[in-house]
């Protein structure tokens, strides 16, 4: 009870505005150190150093078409056939000769252009073609020279970035470490499998947040369940800090006698940056820091937990991974909710031709609306149904 009474006093502090909470969660954190990782493992990470060409691309003058490499005015006598994959240069072309050539094969020195098959007329060993300005030759280093920076630090490693890196001779990329995250799910009432008996509640947050945090770039260390006894709960949070950059706690963030997050943060001497956010649902959310470690407290109601994760976990993980804050899209909202002067409301919505339509089933304790949602509309305080609203899409 002492815990609850202390909390009531602190709870008079004004909550942080939703947009400000989101901004703080990104602005307060600095990126984790850089590491070199193989291309296959780099997708989704954020570059800590530029992608720098190690070799010229193309690596040698080569044909952009299947056809004939020719020299001088035609007709030309076909003297050889050059396919891709050879590692020695073909013999230089003499005047009025041609080689049959494949796309990507090295063009012999002296060739003026490549005549595609479609533009060529071959009879026996002789080939004719109309004059043309199109050369169809890709020159060594025309796309990139060694040492050229192609993608800047801070950019995400998309599949094309990985492909580009391979094309310029790289096997690894220098990226920021992934934030190591642990989920601590608390509640005496929780069960983690099967049909909950009377008085029991199935944990819905662990199965939702694990994949969500991973989609935001986290390396999920594990999910731990812990009961509500304050000292055991505090020990679980303290223990998690040993190896987790971010400990996400759910179901202990409010003001009740069993809501021990603030007690745990006091014992840790943590700095609390956000304690309550002016949004519905999801107001009992916490962002705290103990040294270089971060603690996020999410409410126990599952939809409220999702909203709070969108508010604090998404931007914090982005910042630790070295990514820019995600800029929400915006779209008109059709069917205004009742005005709320003080809170930002986060609604599950479906896209339609005329805009976003709120879905039923957005109660704090129920994921029915969220499960069918295309996205989540952010309705600012005092919104009266005019103009577009910001839209969040989990799983960027
Ligand atoms: N006097 C006040 N009471 C409450 C307030 C308040 O401001 N003043 N806020 C309410 C709001 S809003 C929320 S949200 C909850 C948040 O409470 P906690 O974060 O401390 O969470 P619990 O009390 O443990 O649980 C709340 C609710 O959610 C269920 N739950 C918890 N964990 C899970 C889980 N992993 N999966 C599914 N369901 C879960 C739990 O059984 C409770 O029903 O506080 C309100 N009270
Ligand atoms: O966070 Mo609570 O209702 O706002 O579920």
C-alpha cells in the first residue's frame, strides 16, 4: 500500500503530451555502437558508415545487348564469339570485323558499338546494319569508381542497398548494433498458455509485443513473466538491465497496490523522463533511464499497451538503432470521435477511398479493433473533425 500512496502524490504531475512523449523517446537516446555484419544479416539495420565502392562498376567495358560488337563501317566479317564469364580480354577488333557478343560480355578493344541482333542482318560470316548513334556499351567505372560513397550513414539497409553493396565488392556493412530488448510481463492473474480459468487472464501482450519489437529492429532476448510482489518485480527489472539495452515492462505502470514499476525505478535510482502521457488509451506509460539502460513501462490493458509501444518503444528503438524518427503519414478521418480537449486519441482504422474509418473494438482491454486495423489514427486534443490526422502503421 505504501507504494500506492506514494504514487498518488506523484500522479498530480501533468502528463506529457503525446507528440512530445514520442519526440523525447527519440531525442533522448543516442545510437548504439557500430559493428560490421555480413550482407545477409544487415537488412533492416541502419548504416553507421557509408556504403563505399571497393571496385569500379562496371568492372570492365561490356555489352548492354546481345548482338555484334563492330568496328568501322559495315558490313563486318564475324571473327569470334564472346560470352560473359571469360576472365581474359578478347583480342582487339580489326577494322571491318565483328564479334558475336552476349550481354555483359567484355567488349573487345577497338569496338565502336554493339549492334543488337534485332538490328542486324547476318548471312554466313558477314553482318550488315544501318548506321546508329546507339553504342550499347557500358564503360568501366561508369556507374561507380572505387572509393565513391553511394549510400550515406543513417540510411536503412534495404534489400537494394544490400544488392548495391554486393555489386561494389562488399561482403559486410558497418551498421549500428540492434537494441537488445527484454519483455517483462507482470501480473498474478496471467497465464501464458491454454484457456484461462476463472480469475485468470491469458497474457496477450507477450505474443503481440515480441514480433512488434522485432519488427522495429529489436533483438528480443526473451520474455519473462513475473508476479506483482514489489521486491520480486523490482529484482526482475534490475536483473534485466544486466544485458538488455531496453527492458519493456507491462502491467505495472499505473497507481494500484500491485503496480510496482515506480518502486522498482526508485530502487534503481532511475531518471524518469516520461511518467504518464496525455493519450487515450494508454496514459499510464513510463520512459526511464538507468545509466545507458532504458526502461519502458506499458499499461496492462493490451490495446493500451500497443498504443504505448507505438508512442515510446518505436521511437526509442529507432534512435538506438541509429534511425531517424519515423514520420507518420496523414489522411482524412471519416466519422469524428467525440471531441476530447485534453487527450490525443489513438484509434484503430481501416483505409477507404474517402479516408480512414474508425473500427469498433478499440477498448483499452481488447485487441479486436487493432487486429483488423490497417493503421492507427492519431486524433489530437480538441480535434473537431476538420483536416487530416497522422497515421501510424506498426511494423515499419
Ligand atoms: N485509480 C486508477 N486506476 C487506474 C488508472 C488510473 O489512472 N487511476 N488507469 C487505468 C488504466 S488507463 C490502465 S491501462 C490500467 C493500467 O494498469 P497497469 O499497467 O498497472 O496494469 P494492471 O493493473 O496490471 O492491469 C490492467 C488490466 O490489464 C490486464 N492485463 C495485464 N497484463 C496483461 C497481459 N499481459 N495480457 C492481457 N491482459 C493483461 C489486467 O488483467 C487488468 O485487467 O490501470 C487502470 N487503473
Ligand atoms: O491505458 Mo488505459 O485505458 O488508457 O487502458
